[in-house]
């Protein structure tokens, strides 16, 4: 799998978790209001934590996050977002000419200061037929490093599925 494709998929997830400031998200998404629906919401001003629980749905343009619980940390701006579920799910159209990115994991965490997004426990990301599965998928946006660690249901290995290139010619090519 091309490291650029994997990095693009994970970078899109990072931008999704930023909600209102994602660089890879559709321009229109950033201009849309963030709508949160949940069974309950609680804000702790002293600790600067807002917790949404019970069938949480967050929408902003083409962005959709569904989780059992979403916790946002920060007083005047969000410093960290944690979404949990069985699994927590995320979908977004990153660009008009790109396929929808779908991601799921039992825990999705984005830390703004370090610009690191982590999908943990049964992590899965798919875009345009390319799939990445593992127990943990992490993307460091500053260093542009993607790491995937294996899942117990795949004997501790990472699974990557790359669809055939429609433009590829079916003739053998010499290695460079």
C-alpha cells in the first residue's frame, strides 16, 4: 500500500476529528454548524469537559460521527476529543473528487496539541476500496507518520486491502 494513500486516509480522519477546522474536509463542511444530538449532555466548567452520552450523533456538513459517548476537553477551544462505542463510527466526504472515508473503532481520540489521532480496539479505515484493519491505527500529523498495530482477531497482524488499479495494464513490469 502506498504510504501516501494510507497517510491521506488517516489525515482525513484527523481533519474530521477537528470538526470545524479540518484541512482535508470539504470547504462547505467548515462553514456548517456543528449539530450534536445525544440522550444526555453534561458540562463541567471547572474541569473544562463536555460529555455527551447515549446514541451521540455529531453532524457538520458531510461529517457524521456516531458513538455511545463523546467527550470534548477544553474551555474556550477543544484540546482533545474522545469518541467511544461498540464501535464509534465516523464518515465524511473529504474532497469532491474523493470517495467517502469510513472509520470505526471502539475508541477514537484526537489530541489537538500533538496533532495525533488514534483509533484503538478493532480499528478500521476505508476509502475508495482501500482498507486498513488493526488493533490500533495512529497518525502523527506533524511528522506525517502512520502506524498500524495488529489486532488479536488477526493473530496480531495488520491487514491492508488494496483494490486493483483500474488503469493498470495486465502485463508484468520490471522492478525499478
